[in-house]
């Protein structure tokens, strides 16, 4: 009888506790591939490209990845409106991007059209609402 009461009490407790499942919070979904492949995808989808040029040792770059890029509102806006890609500036591909866009510091955030023409750029750590406003310079 004691086991039954414990089991029944546990069942009642669980049935009245919150079973709300919170949706998975997703930030920016970065394209896995090369910058040229991202431009091709952008052309097919008729979207601009959001490019994060970073370095693995860069503190503000790490902070962007851990906070701003994981923000739900940032993810919703950028995933809907851009093809997003992050490129390590200290790779061969990154070196070409640094030359093309005259990157002088990390992180550098660039919005380019699908032909690779830069539309706007900014540098440094940005809070989520500031990053969204940066994107809205191109897509209101």
C-alpha cells in the first residue's frame, strides 16, 4: 500500500507540474562552405550575404559567437534575410577576403550583394539590437 501511495503521489505531482516545452532558441545559422559557394547560394535565393570575418584568438569575436550570434531575434532576422557565413581571416580564403574588403580589425562584419560587392561594413562587438539595426541598413 505504501508503494502505491508513493507511486500515485508521484504521478499526481508530475501531472500538475509544468510540461510546457520551450522552443529551441536558435541564433544565426551560418552557411557551411566557401565564400564563393555562399555567393552562389545568395544569387539563387536573391539575398545579400552577411559575412563575419573573425580570428580564433579574438576576444570580441568569441563574445559575438557566444552571445549576439546566438540571440533568437538576431537569428530570426538574419536567417530570413541573408546568407550568413563566418570566415577565419587567418586562413587562405580569409586572406583573400581581407584584401578584397580591406579588413583591418577583427571582427569585421560585412554585408555584400550576391556578386560580392560590399554594401556596408562595421567592426567590433555588437549587441543584438545593434546588429539587427546594422542589417536593416540594407533590408528594413
